[in-house]
């Protein structure tokens, strides 16, 4: 996909100055999108691992009709979700700046 964007850029922007301007915006936006994507994958992996451990009973137990989970995931999840939201917002902001 990235290579396709670069080819399209070469066709549209023949002026070097315009091409560099485009490259700067693309780089900022692309980096933010990739950071959000990486964080989303990490969130998914952590959740799958955690829920698998709960389902297997490795970190969960029944006690008087209640399920108790002995491993806390909320701190890691909160940090990762904040990182994802920040990266996604940064990508959106860079994209909006490019349009104006």
C-alpha cells in the first residue's frame, strides 16, 4: 500500500517542493497510523492471552458462586488504550492539517 502511495505521489507531484511537502504530511500521518495499529494488535494479544488464562482456570477461580480473577489486566489495558487513542487522534489531526 505504501509503495502504491509513493508511485501515485510521483505521478501527481512533479514539482520537488510539492513532493517534499506531501512526504512530510504522509510521514507524520503514516507513523501515527502505524503506532495506533501496533498498539491495537498489542491490546488484542493481551486480551486473548488474559481471557484464555481465565477460561482455562489458570488465573481464575470460583468462590461462593462468584468468579475471582487473580491477575489484573486493567493497568496495562488502560495504558495501551490511551496510547491507541492518542496515536489515532494524532493521525486524524495530521490528516486534517493536510487538508487545510
